[in-house]
């Protein structure tokens, strides 16, 4: 879950490296570092514990200047977040510098073997073993060839050396390597951790995320697993580790710099909350077929006849995507009458559940690089089930490996706590439920009504965002509390889970989501004057039941914050504080009613002085197990 950047070209790489690392801090921010070969041909490394801003001051004070460099921002897996454990790691002889995202599972055995050769280790990380291993093989290979070898032969040797080192590795990696004696060559390789090449004019770039390349290039190549790339200012060579040179797959980068800047907002999370109307418009664009009263998807790669044969849907995801999948379960089962099961990807990958034929898998992930979700999808694919993806990143691992899928088109999401991803995923599931329902039993007229309601989502979300000032007042009132309960019924239960997760993630407050009807089966014991309960309580067919649950809490001295349908007098009489929203169709309520919960979490976190965009111990794209 670390971030990697690299540059080779005619300009000083420092500005690109530091900007790229700042944009990649969502992937990890407990330490950071850069390495470059300076104009005097010295391999220079500057690294530190702490944020990229701390690194920036050190780098600028060193006045680094060169034409090639790599950088890294870390989320610790092996070793504490210290300067010694920060990347880049250099080899025992100073010939190699390496940055790495992933986990080397057999690093201890490699470490033990290298120690026998007199190599000393200075860090606790798994990555240092790779730096030493590359240098060890490099020295062996150089002893076999003539000093008069031409550049092409030397480059082939470097690729061979890195490939040989990687063949000893068990685990996952995205790496970038600099060589002191080859100051115009950068080598990168990928297995299970994303790496993207940006193509420039007499310069080339490398990053873990395409957003870091915005403003520098609009042409990219996404590396596939087991691929390596040798980068020079005016040339790149992509080859499979075992199968030789592969054809370059150049894509257009459809991200502009304004999409990855905070603009006038204090935090990325707040910006992304307010981007949700446009994000939903982009998710809907071109997918509502009013002539046929249905949705349409270009990437499912399944015919209507094949979809009619689907008897069960299995969705797998983690975190926020798991909550969105739960919303999808309610939507699809209600509108399409197809049984849906939602599995944690981290559990499904190791289980052996009985799965019937005619089951369709949906793997749901924002980044398309979530390690558990990828592994779960691969296992289901191995067993012969058709696999679909719902993700936000074009060209991501899951998007490439799935048999088909649906892109969110929600735009880059930098804040660690997902917001517009959740609402966009739920919107995709709503359209999918409509599509599958129309294939089966929903008539034209009802389909049109559902379409009109789905199409109104951006305007409804804009209405919800107008409650921001009121929500901030409520947040300040309850920001001192250390425990919250989030309660709802039916469609809105998953939104209660998501609301609790948001508060936990960014404010470090203990929060739990429950079906409101489950309160009397245990959680009611937690109620006291210091534990507010947040209810999602729109008017619906279980509304009176929800009011009864509120009364149970009030009778025990608990405070209630309620998100309600406007002019709901009954709920106003019970709740201590409330937020009013328009009347919304039940199957879309989780999408709109979740907006106040996002804002509540945000404002409470700010009031408590928390780092909203970079919550402690977390990273956004979980690419390690």
C-alpha cells in the first residue's frame, strides 16, 4: 500500500517526485524518501520518518539535482516507521537503490543466505533484502562480461539481473530500481502491485497511480503482472519476465490536474463529498435507455440470454465497497428477484463454499487493485464462474482480469475515506437491478418510473449537501462523545454500517452500525447519556417500527440524531437533532441519506483535530494482504 514514483529524462526530477509523492500519500504516509543520481554521478538518498512535507524540506535543503530519480511514501508492513526502515533502500556496495510496494514473504530466508556472504543489514524491512540481492547478482553478471560491452548489452544484463532477483521472491511487488553505474537507466517491475508508465518527450515517468501523472503526460502504459520495463529518456522496453519483449499498450490518460487538486476545499474528503452530484451524473451518463425503459452497460460481455440463465449473484468486496454491495443485494433482490450473497473478499479467498452453476460473480473495488478482492475473483474464475468487476480505475488489475465489468467514472478519489465511490457503486447497483429486473418481470411503465427516479439522484444529492451548515452545528454538539451507534432498517441498514465506518476511520471514535430492530438483542446495553444514536429514518413501510426503536433509546436516556423525510412531525418530536431530506424512493434512499453521515463524520473529525485525509494506520488502496 505504498506509493512509488520515478523519472528519467532531461530535467531535474525533484519537483515531479515530490508532487507525485504528495498525491500518493493516500497509499501510505508514515515515512518517505527519494533517491537520485546527481550531476556528479553520485547516488544520493534522502529519507525520513513522517510525511512528504517533512521530506520536501530535507530534499530542498540538500539542493539535489540530477536527471533520474525514484521516490516512495510508505505504509509500514515490516518494521517501525523510522528513517532506517524508510525507502529507498540501498545495497551493501552502494550500487543499487530500490523502492518497493508489496510484501516479500520469504525475505527472512533471503536475508539469512545473504548474511552468510558477509552482507550486513541496517533495517527491519523485507525490501532491503531485494536491494542486496539485485546488487549481488549484478556483481556476478558483470564479472562475466567485457567492460567494452555496448549499451544494449548492458541494458539486457540489467533486465536479466533484476529478473533473476525477482525469480527468488515469493510475494508481491511493484519496484523501481536505480543503478549507480548506469545513470540513464531506471528499471521497474510488477506483480500484484500497480505500476503505470507515463510517456513524455525525451522523458518518461513512473507512478503507482495514474493521477500522479496528470499534467505531465496524457499517454500511459499500465504494466501487467510479471512485466518489467527498462526506462531511458528516449526509450522504453517492456518485457515479460519469462517470455521476452511484449507489445506496448499505450492508453490515453483521461485525468486533468484540477481533478487531483483540493481547489478551495480544506480537505480532499470534503471536496469529494461535494463532487458527488457530478460523480453520479458521470456514472449515469449514457447508461439510461429511456426508449426501452432500462439501463444498458457496454462492458458486461454477456448477452441478455446468458443473463437470463443467471440464478444467483455473488458479490465480493472489502470495506466501503462491501457496504455498497449490501445495498446492491437489497436492490437486486427487490427489483430483479435474483438471490444475492455478499462475501468479504478476505474470507471468500480462503473458503470453499458450495456455489451452484449459473452463479455470476461481481468483484467490487474502488481502485481495482485491492489484493483480497483480486484473489477472491481469481479463485472464482479458476472454478469456472463468470466474473464481473465494478471499479473506478480504468486499466486496473481487476478490470483487466474480469470477464466483463462496469466502470464508475466517478473521477479520482484521493481522500482515504471513500465517499463518492460508495454513492457511485450504489448507483451502478441500482441500474443493474433495473436492467436485470426488466429482463425478467418489470413492465415498461414501472421501468420508466424507476429510471426517472434514478436520473433524479444528482439533484437529490445537491439538496442533501445544502444541509452542510446544519450538520456542522450537530457535529460540534456531539464531537466530544467517544461512542456512537448508527441504526436503520431495510435498504438503509448498509448505509448505517457505512456511516459508522466513516466516523471510525477519520475521527477515531468507536462507532457501530446495526439493524435498528437488533437493538433489543444486546446493543441496547450500550446506551447512556454519552452515547448518541444516529438513525437513518426516512418515511417507508417500516417507519413506525423505527420510531419504536427510537423510543426504546429515549427511555434509557440516549440522545438521537435522525436523518428524516422533510415534514416528518412524528420523528421530530422524538429526535434531539434532525436533518431533513426530500421524499426519495426506498431503493435509492441509502445513496442520498448517506450524504449527511459523510458530512457528520467529516465535521466531527475536524472538530477533534484529526487529519481527515490521512487517518492514522490506514491507507486507501490495500494492495497487500
